[in-house]
C-alpha cells in the first residue's frame, strides 16, 4: 500500500460520525433554513456532473418553474439562480443594477432587513438613501410618493415585502406603481425572501423589475441557493456595470 493510500484509508477510518446515524433531524423553527422533507433529501442522493445534460435540464426546469410561479410572461422575465444565500442575491442585485457613475439607491425600510440592505450598499460603496418607517407599521405609500416626487433621481428603489423580523407586509404593488409613475428610470427591487411562494405577489401589477428569494424559505428546499426573477429589459441594461449576474445568464 502506498503512503498516500495508507494515509487516505487511515484518515477515512478515523473520521467517526455516529451522530449522523443515531440523532434524528431536529425540527427547525427558524425563519430559514427550514426542515427539509424526505422527498427533497432523497432528490439529492444522486451525483450529477455540472455539465451533464440531465443537470442542465434540471436547472432549466427550475428557472422556468420559478417564472411560472411568479405568473409572469417568460418572454419578459427570466430567473437567475445564484449559489449563495438570500443576502448574497440581494447584494448581487444592488451591485449589478446600480451604475457606478451617479447611480443612487433608495431603500424603503421598516425593520432589520431594510437596515441590512442599507448596510450592503454602504459596504459596497453604493450611494444610498434610506427612508425609514416604524417597525410596527407598513411603509406608507403617500409619504413615499412625496419623497419620490421631490427627492433625488434614483437608479434603484428597494423594499422588503414581508419584514420577517416583525411579519409586517409592505404594500409592494402600490409602491411599485408609485416608483414607475414618479421615477420611471428607476428599477423596482423587492426582497420577497419570506413571502414568495406563500403570499400571492402580482409582479406585473407592482411593476417589479427584480424579485429576490431563496430556496430555503417558503419553498422549504435546501439552503445554499437563491434566485432573482428579473425583467429581461432591466437586466440587459446592466451590461458592463458588474459582471456577477450577467455572466450567469449568458
Ligand atoms: C431570511 C431573509 C433574508 C436573508 O436570507 P439569507 O438566506 O439568510 O441570507 C433577507 N431578507 C428577508 C426578508 C429574509 O427573511
């Protein structure tokens, strides 16, 4: 036996993981990741190469199904899958859609996840204003209209649909309509992490350009990937801003 295979065998046999066999799964009562059903776990028992036709077809199907669930026309919308948590996808949208020269973001916030959007922009050096509302009430459409009418011109206006920290649901349809009316140049970006798949969302009515969610919230899939339902015409405007999302759809 060669030294390497001897070492490999020793390392392998010395790794003992009896807890995997003896401990049943915990019931997760976290906002996410959630407990995965047996059928989801069973679907992961096969190995597939990332260039396999079968794998590519599965990815195609997942992207298509997400557009279907969003009830948007596939000619106008596409889904981008990202191998990262929900926060990663939120960062990807800000980084990808905000022009580096003169692009400014407005965040409508009434809780912890709105604050996190602000932090993401600050860390990424994206100029950003935050319009804050109390945590125990929804973002107020009339005040937002006033801000959009008199405020700066924004490249992106972002809001959380369901503020998971409090459960408050924001009126995204009216907000999106206000954005398109007062600032038609702005992309409307909704974090629907804890609502997409559970609370009906009319993407078209709300003029939503980017909707972000992750596999492990309402769909109870495995943690570790997120997705963006994006309006193709907006996504195409991002060419040259940042390559993260764009590389994936090409
Ligand atoms: C959970 C959650 C996030 C963050 O998602 P992660 O996958 O934990 O990074 C962002 N926004 C909202 C509204 C959430 O509920």
